[in-house]
C-alpha cells in the first residue's frame, strides 16, 4: 500500500537479478584485465566503464537483499573468451562483456514488476552505449546478439 | 572456483526468453489481431501456423452467424485485443516515422547518406522485428490499419520538418531518437515479457544512435 514498501520480487525476478549480478561480477573482473592492456583515452573509458559496473553491482546486491535473497558472490577468477594480449583483444573483450551484461539485463526486463523492468531496460541501454563505443558501431538489437559469446573451456 | 566471463549462459530465459513465450501473447486466438512471441528469427513458421489458425477462426465466424448456431451468443462480445496489440502498433508507427525522417534527411543532405544509411537500416530491422509479432488475418478489417501512412516517404508528418542544414538535421534525428527510445521505455511496462525485451533492445539501439549521430556531426568515426 505505501509507496515506500519494497515490493517482494518473484522467484523469476530474483533469478534474473542473480544472473545480471553474475554478469556484472564477470564484467568487473574482465575490465580489470582489459584495462591492463589499454592506454590513453581507451584506458580512461575502460576505467569509467569499470566503475559503472561496480555501481550496477552494488545496486543489484541491494535489490537482492531487499528481496530477501543472498546475492551471488564473484568467482575468484574467470576464464576469458579469448586471450587478451594487447589493445585490440582488450577492446574485443570489453565488447563481449557489455554484450553479456546487456543480455543478462534483458532477463530483468521480462520481470513482472514495472520498477524492475525499467531498471533492467535502463541497464540494457547503458551497456549498449558502452558496447557501441568499444565496437565503433551500433547494432540493431543490443542484448540479443549472441555471436562470439560461446564460452571456451 | 572459476567462472566464465563470456559466459556461462547465466541467463536462462533472458535474451533467449524472447523465444520462450510464443504462447503468452497469442493466447486469445479469437482476437482480430494478436501478437506473436518469438523473435524475428523464429518468426516465419510460428507466424504461418498461427496465421492459419487465425484465418480459419475468422473465416468460420460468418458461417456460424448464417447458421444461427446456438453458440453464437458466445461470439456476441467482441474479443478484447491484448494490450500488446495497441502498443505494438504504436511501436510500428514510430519506427516507420523514424525511417521516413532518415529518408527525408538523406534526400536533403546527400552528403550524410553514407553515415546515416547504417542507422536507417537498423530502424528497418526494428520495424521488421515489431511487425513480425503482429499478426493480422488477411482480409480482416484490422488488416488495413496494420501499416499506417508514414511509410510513404516525404509526405509524412515529422519527416517534412527535416532541416536542410547538416548540424540541424543531425540534431533533429538525435531528438527523434531520444523521443523514440523514451516512448519505448515508458510503454514496456505494459506489455508481455518478450515484447518488453524487444522494446528494451530497440530502445537501447536507438540510444546508441544518438551518440553515433554526434560522431557524424563531429566528422568522427562511423
């Protein structure tokens, strides 16, 4: 009834938030790797994006706790889709990270709560803007493009 | 433990969820027009079969009426169209208008054509994505309303206002992209989950166009 009451998230919404949080953990790790291979404006952009992912992670953790769930923890290390050996592969990694994050947030957009949907949609937009900057071009359906995302063992 | 950066398909029912719910929106098979759930790629077959069902349902109505079938009472109340249909039509009209605006700017400023064509192409994909979810039985009254006027190039409202000066034309398109994205964001709380995902993705694409257009004006990349 009261506007300040936190609406209880559905199981599906909690699951989608956990998936988005896992993607944010991976992005934070990945930007750390990518940043080590970047310089100048690229490094500045990578640092800025790294911070943006930390802010988003914090938001998701708070939302999950408010929903009575325990936020998933970050892994100690992550396998990279491809080895990062220089600026080109670092930028390619950043694109992949953002695509994965956008995709994960689309899961929130499928939620039933308008607030969660909007949060998810805004994050899809933010990830798409970062991805387009790294990619150097735009795509028609951010979050839906799964090319080059197959995990490698 | 280790995780996968790229991966782990940690998103069951997320992006793929676009295809996971073809049945939801299309549930009311008797509606004059309905909404298909699958993404553009998965569309054709599902569309065709559903179209066939809908066409068959529509065709059967006059027969029942003529026969004075007892069950006709059940058909007296017109089915309420799903909310998705109205919002989908709005999204389709908005994409048609965006394409018309790009057409108008490209016609007035041919020098921008090379930079603007890729963005217009993405709007065409958006339009196709939305259209693929709207199913209108052939010959139905709603069929004519499926594609409103704006498709006819320069004559459309909004497109005729395209400025001639390059900087102004770019600003015009940027403003249009922002409004289009904001409209989608506002509407996506009222539609089915899979359509909301498509709307969010299209809104994100349009948001990236704003920055891409800035690069065009600045003579930068793209």
